[in-house]
C-alpha cells in the first residue's frame, strides 16, 4: 500500500505553500532545489520495492520484514542529506544544498503519512534494531485491516497516480513549462483510471484469494508504474521549480 501519487501530492503542496525564494540568484537556485527535493523526497522511500519485490520471490518472510526499513529510517535519511549537502560544489552548489534539505523534508512527509494512514509500522530507527534498540513506530500494531480493505488500498495506487499527474499537468499549464510532454502525460493519466477500475474489481474478487492480489498489483507497481512516476517527476522538474 504505497500510494506514491498521494505522497507526491503532499510533497508538491509543501513545495508550493512553504518554499519562497529570496530575491538573490543563490536564493532562487536554492528554492528550486528545495522544491524539487520535497517532491522527489516524498516519493523516494518506496524505492525499497525495487529490492524487496525480487527478494519476495526468494524469501517472502525476509522481504516483508525489511519493508519500510532502510529507506524509511530517519538515520539513513540524515546520512543521505548530509552527504548530498557536503558534496555539493561548483555552480550548482546552492541548488544541490537546497535539494538536500528538500529531500530530507520530503522523506519526513512520507514517513509521517505512512505511520498515520497505511495500517502498518515503519522502522524509523533502522538499523538500531540489530543492537537491541526498538526501531519500529507502529500506531496500528493492534489492528489488522480486512483483506478487502488492504486490497482496495492497493487499487488506490492508480487513483493517486492519476491525481498526481493531473496536478502536475495543471501546474505545467499555469507556469508554461513542460508543455511538450503534456499529451503523453494525459495518455498516462487516462491509463491510471482504467487500471484503477480493473484493480478495484480485482480487490473485491480476490479478497479471499490470499496474496494473489498483492502479487498482481505489486508486479505492475514495481515493474512499470512506480518507475514511471519517478520518471515523470524528474522529467517535469521545471514545472516543480516553478511552483
């Protein structure tokens, strides 16, 4: 239950509302980096699926244990932000330092949303569990949603992808950016509505079918639609800069 599109919308809203550029070239550059970092950072924790999806086919127990661990930890986030900040140099230093801060803040929005909304915990202090320190934050530890609810949350991935793309298209038209990409984005958006309808039907039909829905859904998510979401976000960074 990733809802990457919703995470992207949260990051985009934060970028639009909270980031104001100072009236200097350095301030403008840093603000652009901060905005892009917020949106990309809100998406990036779910890259753990690229590792854990194939691992699930080999050892499902380890894959499920590692989900929301190394990419959902405030410790690894701090390391990534610090390294990006320290390595920023040259003409893009101000942009990259803004990006580093935005990346960290975007990841934090993702972690908060995951803890509150998705009926599961995150390993927020990973890897301290390996030395005996409790690392999981789980507000839903005593609640297990029905299978049909979990399935429907998976189907909502495609709804939120579509809404995220609609928001990007609206922002692009308003700013006059990335206009050459909008026709392809519209096709991709329409595809999300079709997939949402298909997976809602499957969510109900396979509600008693064990993990069949998860296998079908996450295969599509990992192989095609989450990578596409990351691609669209990077492709439309000028639109995000202009928020």
